[in-house]
């Protein structure tokens, strides 16, 4: 058995996610986030940092997948969730999923969101 590791990182400006009344932004949210992600983010007093960091998480996951030559997974198939203790992780709806362990770290300030992802794939 061999193991391959993919890494990805992303930063997003929180300000990009502060457009609640923009119809184009609403469409962007529906195309890129799951219902559960949107419910979580909009349950917060300030949803923009949570949206930004989840989007950065999805981008980091995609970059890590690309480094493993997996290029057929897009934003709607990736869901960023939190454990009961608040630890973030990602679920991917794909046949590749059973062979991958995904580790995700998310952080945000009022202005910036950062995500780092490591994917360990058993072959």
C-alpha cells in the first residue's frame, strides 16, 4: 500500500462576502455552498467571516485534490462541517472519498479568512 499526500491553502477577503442584498451574490452562495453550510453561517451575528472561511476551505480542498491529480470535484460536492467541539472538516461526495483522509484548518479575522488542507490518499 502506498500513500500520497496533497496539500492546498487559500485566503479570502471577508469583505467579498458582505453582500446580503445582491442577487448575484445570492446566486453565488446557492451555487457554491450546501444548505447546511448556509444555515450555519447565517445563524451567526456576522455571517461574512464564516462564509469566507468556508469558501477558503473549499478552495484549499480543491487545490489539495488537484495536487493528487483529482480534477473532477467542484464546490457543491465539498461540504465544510464542524464537529461537536467546533473542529472543522470536509466531506466530499465522490467515489474517491473512501480512500481519502482530509485534514482541514480554518481561521479568520474580521478582514481575512485562511484555510489549509492536507489530504492523505491510500492507493
